[in-house]
């Protein structure tokens, strides 16, 4: 039987989608991609900083549990309480007029208590051997955890040599599994942060990062009218201080007596000690009532800010040329992998699905299996311990009854 019109339509749609996918893939420019799939090859591509002698070192590892022993290998921090600094170069580019996508995976399998999991993007001027917290950067992005207070995703952009952190709080993942972090910056000055390929935050750079002075300000020529009452509460004029309110806070304790051996040549003249007065009531304050003349907060008229001028190139950087890790970790074990810098959001999403997306479930399964095996081991050990105790007890009883 020949395919009906609906089926033919689907076929056609399929062909169009396929073509779109091919064209889309062809359009993607990948500036940097690093999956650490070639064993020790990364040592040629990544440069460890020598900015201080006591920096922590990275090694390649998939960690204690993983979805795939090879594909999940990434850069792992391996020493506790260390600064880490390492970076890699790529052919410099400008993101002017183009979308910029920065993406990577990070796994805190040590259940990190305090440490950075973020990356930095640098100009090609970066002195890799001297990479440190003082090295100027363009973009800082990714999770940061410290204690119960800090559990956030940083988005910090450099604008005219000043760093502007995002004002919106974005919570990071805190479990021990691999997570995918994506930052998208578009030429229309919108941005998007995705975690595990799901939107965690989006907005406009100008609104959410304080690059420019505000568009509107209070009109300095207009003053609040003098009769505008903006006090929500006032003292009740009918409330009067009760009689006998005022009492001293401290009084002499006349029940005390001068000690027998008091020597006034040594201790000075003896005085009654001062004690808190039980009748003291503190300062009297009239009760507060709602202000009948309250008119609310005065709405200060706004005018255009003369110091504001729009900038449609906040998002753009020249000579983007290096990516790096510059972090501090209290407990090590974090694994960084699947770095990607591209101009194509769809390519990045697919790359995320094909890397993190494919190994995340087996990774979780292995972790759960290991936990179960560990419990099983403990159970067996406990049972053995009990058996031995029971045997000893029985033998002891036998000896007693044999006496
Ligand atoms: C290393 O970087 C720091 C901070 O950016 C800078 O002050 C210092 O001069 C640099 N050292 C060298 C040898 O370039």
C-alpha cells in the first residue's frame, strides 16, 4: 500500500528536520573542545601554573564511580587545601555579533564542603605559567560551594576592566554526581545559564549585572513637599507617663555590712555596694499608633539619567584565547571534563546530551551499587563478629556445665 498523505507529510518533515540538523551542525563553530580521550595527551594541551610553588596538581581520573571508565575521565584535583591553576589555549576569536556558549561538566564526588568548581575565560594575552587569582579574565562561570552559605553559580563578566557579578542568585548542584554547566551569551545581550541542559537563569546582561548606570534617576530638582507625612506610626499623644515611673537604675544595698577586716588605709573608705533597683522600669516611651495623616512613601519623580548611555557591545570580547581553572579546594577530588566553547547553542546542547547525558545514569547506578556493596560488607562483618561472640559464649557455658 502506498503511503498516505499524512505519512508522506511526516517523511517530508523528517527530511527537512534532517537537513536542518545537518545545516545547523555545519554552521557550528567549535573554538575549543576537550574530553580527555587520548590518555596523557592533555599534558601537551594544558599548562600548569608556576605562579607559586605549592599549587595543587591535577591528574586524569574518572573517579571512584563513573558511567564510563574512559569517557568520564577528566582533570581531577588530588590534594586537599590547595590552590589550583591550569589553563589551555585555543585560536583567538571574537564573539562580536555571535552567540558564545561556554560549557563543561563538574563532579564533586568528594561531596565538597568548600571549594571552587568554576572556570575562567581569558584573553590570548594570558601568561599561562603565571596564572593566578590576580590574572585578569573576561568571564568567570560555574559553581562555588563553601559551608552552608555559599552554594551558587558564578557569572562574572569583565566590562571595561571591571568585574561585574550577576545579581540574581543561581543555586548550584551539591550532590556528588557529574553536572553539566552551560553559559550562553547572545549578541542581543541576553544570557542564559543552564544546569544539566535545563534553564537555571535567563535575562538581560544590562538588567542583571550592573554594567551601566541606571537609565532613570530621581529628579534632583523636585523635593518632597514639606507637608508630606510618610511616618506610618507615631507616638500616641494621649499616652501619658504614669506617676512614679522614674526610679534610679541602681541603688545602694544597705543590707550589706562593712567587713571586720576592712582596712581603709589599704582599701579606701567602705561604701555600700550598688545593686540593680527592682523598681527600675527603664525609659518611658509612649505607645505607637497608626499615623492618621500617613500618605505612604513619597513617589520621587524620575528623569532620564544624564550619565546613562546605552552600550550594545557589553557582551563582546576580542581575542578570547584561553580557558582555565583557578580555584581553591579544601577537600580535593573534583573532576572537570567535557569543556566546550562554541557559537552554537544547539551543538552545545547535543554535545552535553552525548557526553554527560549518556554517562550520568550509569554513574549514579555504579554509585548506588557501591553503597549497597559497602553495606553488605558491613553486614557480613557484623554477622561474623556476632558468630564469634556467640561461639565463645557457648564454649564458656560448656566449660561451666562440665565442671
Ligand atoms: C605574574 O602575575 C602577577 C599578577 O598578575 C604580576 O603582578 C606579576 O608581575 C607576574 N609575574 C611575571 C613574572 O610575569
